[in-house]
């Protein structure tokens, strides 16, 4: 697996697609009630019926602000789970950050849309036999309800959360939680879009300013193939809430021409969405080769 940083602009923000490798999940679970004959054309499955998914954090830069949005799955996995999820980390978050000319110590903020293990596993690394934040100087933001669930998951949600992904960050004094809709930084907002999980958020950049707006879709719209409101994963904890929130945000993003940032799309990190009759259409954006000259 190779990695080449590519970027788009959203007003003052330069946003670069990073990588923490890939994983595979059951195709039927990723597509819910969508018929197999339909989804297999968009995401061809392997013999075990799993489909390949990117683990794609994003680096957002504006002046002194160096923000990592989502962090990936990390490497703290027993071989059993690496095999089950087909985890491939030949490219890691730290490697891709360094490929952009930055060290972990340079990152000023980390934003988590929710706390499922494949989205926050790289927040914490093992150093000298102890667990510690990968980004030791960054303020870390995460939804309060998601942090609580990660620390004390119930029986239904236990398979999706690991306390060790978040507790060391909290113990280091770097964790700040938010509830509902919140401005995390000037020009960076989180909005409750729950349904996939109890507190999952979409994150917007440059929404209130002149120029392009970018929206990080998290698992609300995991890939560019999932842009129809009814294409809901079986993993979603509340299908009705998920459908309502997906419908609302897809409509707004398409109407206002926002640039989407797709976490799990293997080939298309960026794209805009337009409404074509009763359906949405994706227009991928290749992005530019990242300018490694730090602003």
C-alpha cells in the first residue's frame, strides 16, 4: 500500500487526506437492507463477503492550527483481531503525518466524531510499556456521550468500543468533551448527527466564512457510495434517527455545494454531492498533491 498526500482548500483551511491503513468488514453489514446485487457492483466483496474500507484521517491546517480529524484504528490488536478485520497498516497515521512534514508533537488538536475503535484506535500508542497519547501536545475533542460509552459500554455496544482508546488521553489531561452542536475552534463546528452511534457528529470547516465549506462525514456517510439516505449500515444503532439525520445533512451539503470528506471510501477521499431528481450523485475531487511547505 502506498500513500501520497493530497489536499483541498476550504477557505483558509488546507485539508489533506491521511491514512491509517485499511480494514475489511462484512459487506452485508456495511450495506444493511441494500440488496446484495446492488452493493456488490459498487463495493466488490472478497470470498468471505468482506469489503475493503479505508481508514482515512484528515489533516486540517490554518496558520498555527494543525488538526487531525479522526485518527484510525491503531496497532494495539492481537493477531486474532487483525485477521478478523483484515487490518493492513503498511501505512500508518504517524507515517502519513510525517509525510506531510509534521511530527506528532506539532499537532495542536485532535477531533473525534465518535469513539468506535476503528475511528480512535490510533489516539493511544504504547511507549516504554505504557499507553500514552500519540499526539502529546494536542487538545483532544470527543462527544461526551461517546466518551462515556467508550469507558463503560453496555452489552449492545461493547463490540464497538475499547476503554484503552480514550482513558490514557483523559488521564493525560488532554481530553475535552462536547455535547450536541458545538464550536470547537473558530471556523470548526461539530453537529450532532446521531443514529449510527449515540453521539456521532459531522464536522464542518469554514461554514460561516466566505469560500468553500468542507464537511467530514464520519460514519454518517461512510463512503461516497452511501449517499442515498436509505443506504444505512446494519451497524447503526438507531435506524430512524440515522435516516433523519442523513437526509438533513445530505440535503444541506448538496444544496450548498459542500466538499465531503469520506473516512471509509477506498479511492475517493473528497467529493461534492448534487441532487439529481430523487437521487444524489457524487462528484469526486482528486485534490492537489499536498504542498509540504508548512503555512
